[in-house]
């Protein structure tokens, strides 16, 4: 055996030993994720360890403590306020107001996520970027006390500057402005983007990580939430980030099909709680406390009851995933899912298959224009498996589909930031609205059906015509599903 051969096998042995020690030393890691990371580290000696250090490490106990120790700002007060509102307006309690399956979902979120049920909200579904930002900026212009903003992606392009200018104008008038951005999603902003806003009294802060994202060992844990709260009275959440691509202005992606919510009513206060908790976890020296100005209780604005549910790697309950699982298992007629990335874990795949085998009509819509080819191939692999089990899978062919929605039986709807994938369930900080309103749910069904006219059906014949190389790429990508 030559010296070079000995060195080669020595490196392989050390890399394998280091891989096993590194991955298995972290307790409570998902078994599928362990094997996926072992595959990465073994296939890429040296490089794989570096990738793991940046993308694979779990959040440290100290970081989790920092996130979980933040005061549940406004939550106790909101619970008490809800009780008073029920008494003053003679509202029904959830047990009496809802049928059995809906009450089960309400109870699930109350117990697992402290998600307060708010009643009588006015909710608008927004499916076009121009409409979303026109309404948002107009609402910001009317702000009197505060505007709180969280986005994963915030670009310094035309719409980014337009939104920033609206915030600067309100800051100049003495309105409190707080902007929380993800340092990876907003990495192209530049360190001076918010200088004028800050000089006018506004604040901008990166969430959970160094502004120098290339040396941030917590790159894999991103704040994927999109929240805007204006005076505690108007709120926005959903799929749209801030960038010209979300207006359909990127030729490569084409029209951008997304879904967002505009909310009026006490549901906004639960978004406020989520924002302030995230703010305090990031801006500890400028942490805020509960004040009534942040939580102005309102009378009924509309007919929509809802819960705002959040999840993240700081919480092992994975409430949004459990909500999706519960919704699908409760369905008696139909399940409609829209998502840009479809990478469910084994439990969700089994739940969907059980629904299919029980005669439930399951329709899934994914994009035809992948923005992440590796993830898209894994998405196709899962979608094809469900086609063989009887699901209708539609490929949106009118640009890029970024909508993140699920609706069952035309009765219960979820809209939010969480994709239907393992990353959203386990690694990202996400927020979703679960809506108990047949009118809103049916509106989403109508949007889905309109999108079908701009899509094509993925058939068994099409799947059988895929070449061996394409099938290999899909199956290979799927191996890394737990860490994508």
C-alpha cells in the first residue's frame, strides 16, 4: 500500500468517525435528518463538515432559552380581553359555537401553541402583489401610533424603496417604526439601507443572527415570517415578501401568484404578540413591554374567527405541522393544498394517503418554475407518489406559484408563511392564520379552481415518460428531504 493510498483511507476513516460523532452527539434529532447529514458529510469529505457547521447544527440551549424566555407580551391581557368581549357582546364560547371537528382544531392550538381564538375579524384574501403593496402602503400612510414590520426577504429595489419611504414618512411624523428582517433573506440590503429611517427615530434589527451572515453558524434557522401590524388595528401576513419579483417583474419567474391576508379586528393583536416577542428576542437592549397602545381592543369588524399559530426550531411541538395533519385527518370531502415546495415528512404523507384511500378528494398545486431546482426535484418525487395513490396534482403554468394555503371541505382555511415542507415545519420560524369561516374558505377554493385553468394535470402517463436520468435526480434529491 502506497503512502498516498494510506493517507486517502486515513482521511476517509477520520471523516466518517467525525461525521458520526458530530451528528449523533446532538440529542433529540430526527432520525431521517441524521442519515441525511451523514450522507452529506460522507459524500463531501471536509466540505461536508463545514456545511454541517453552518447549516446542520441545532440551536444551542442558550439560544433556545433566549427565545423562549421572552415575556408572552400581551397574551395574558389578550385572554382576559377576549373573556370580557365574550361577556359584553354575548358571544358563544367555542364549544357551543363550533361543530365537533372544528372545535378539536381550536382546542389543539389553544393547548399546544397558546393560540387565542379571536372572533368577528374582517379578513381579505389578496392574491396579487400590486394589490397587496398598494393596500399596505396606503394603510401605513394612515398610521397614528406605530408600524411593526417583519419580512424574510427585503430587497433594495423599487418596491423595497417605496415601502421604506412610506415608513420614513411616518417616522418623520413621530410614528413608532420597528422593522425586523432576516439577515440571510435580506442580505443584499447593505448596512446603510435603514440609516435615514433610524435617523428619523425608526428602528431596524436583524433577527437571530449576525449581520455578517457568512460567519453566522445559525444560517439554517431563518425567520420566514411576514408580519405587518399598524396601530394594533390592521395586520398583514402571508406569502409575499418585499421585492420586485413579488410583483411579477422578474422575467425569469414571470407572474408571481401568492396569497396574503389583510386583517382587521382582534386577530391583529395576536400578530402583534408574535412580532413583539420576536423583536425582544433580537433587540434585547431595546426590548418593549406591554402597553395598551399596542393592544387596542376592538368590537366585531366582520364574521371571521381565527387563530394565529406560530412555530419554530425553538419549539419541539411543531404546531403548524400538527395543524395541517389535523385538518387533513378531519376532512370528509376535500383537501386543497397550494405550496411552492411539497416535501412532507412520513407522518403527513401517510395522513394524505389515508385521506385518499378513504375517498377524500385531494388536490395539490405546485409551480412549474422552480426557484430551487434541487428542492423542486424532491417536490416532484413526492407529488408523483401521491398521483399514483389517487391525488390530483396540478402544475401551475402561469409564472411562479408561491401561495401557501390549505383548505378542507370548503370550511376551514389556513394561509401563512409555512410551506408544505420539512424546513418550514422544523427549521424556519413561521406563522399561519387558521380561519374558521366558510365564506373565506370558499373564496380560496374559487381561487384554486381559477388557478387550475392556468395549470396542467400531472398524470401517470407523464410520470411513466420521465427518463431514467430525471428519475434518478428526483430520487437523489429526495434523499436529502429532511435537511432541505
